[in-house]
C-alpha cells in the first residue's frame, strides 16, 4: 500500500516530509482551501521517486497545464465537477486522479464513465465543501467497489483508524491519503506523527 501526504505549502516542512520518503506528496492549487499554496509558491527540490500531485477544483485546462509545466507535476487530482471528457484531455500529459465524495447511497456505477479517462480514483467523505473535512465515512461502503482502477482513500485518516484499516478491513485499496489529522496547523505537517505511519507495516 502506498502513502500520500497532502496539503503541503511551506518550504521547510515540505523538505522535512520529503525526507520521510512518502510515495506521493500533494499540493493544493485551489484558492478556497486553507492549504492553498498561493500563486507565488516555490516548490523545493524533492526526490524524483516521490510523485508530485497537484490538487485542483473546477480549474481550467489552461490553469492546470500551467501548473503541470511549472512544477513538473506527475499526477493531477481533480476534486470538482470535472467531466470524463475533461479528464481525457489531460491524460496525455500526466496521470489523472478523480476524487469522489462518498456517502451511504453513493452509486458506484458513475465511476464507469471515468474508468477510461482516469488512472486512479480517490474516495473522500462527502461534504458541502471539496474535500478536507477531516471526517471519516463508512469504509464498508467500499466493498461495493469493483476495483476497475486503483484508488486512494482519504477522509479523517489518523494513526488509530489506519491501524484498524490494515488489520480488520477486507476492502482493497492502493494508497492512503493523509492530511488534517497529521497537522500542527493547516499546511504544516506534524513530522513526529508522520514518522509513526512509517512504523506501521503498510505492505508497500
């Protein structure tokens, strides 16, 4: 299982997190987020083995392409109302991850529309906002997923429920995506807490 640390924005903290060698690091290019990197963001050099993920919400193709080029993004994570055609247009440039908010009555059939235009899905807790709630949904719902594409799991992940997920869950997932439960404040990750994830056998 892979590990993604999302919502980074400050140089020194990015360097500290990169030293822990997560598989993915996420940077939010959505101005309404508390973790928005800002328009003058300077991304320090990190190991090429760590994949850089740009998070966008209903952005234009032009804006996304600009950030792909400027920051050499490996993956784009789309958290808005992006259509399959929109995803398809970006796929030749980078890998595409489409996020979906999950609730009790989520219809997994909608994913069929995206399976050929995306490389990954991300499942987060359904809220009025676009992700970042810090709330966990009922993971048992994911037993209904047919594993067409590998998926990332987000939404309120902390040390306790990550342990429970790995020891008691029979859902299949590709990666866990941690954010708010591993922060000192929005955009600043708690390095000591992240080190404890590295002590958990994620079977990566």
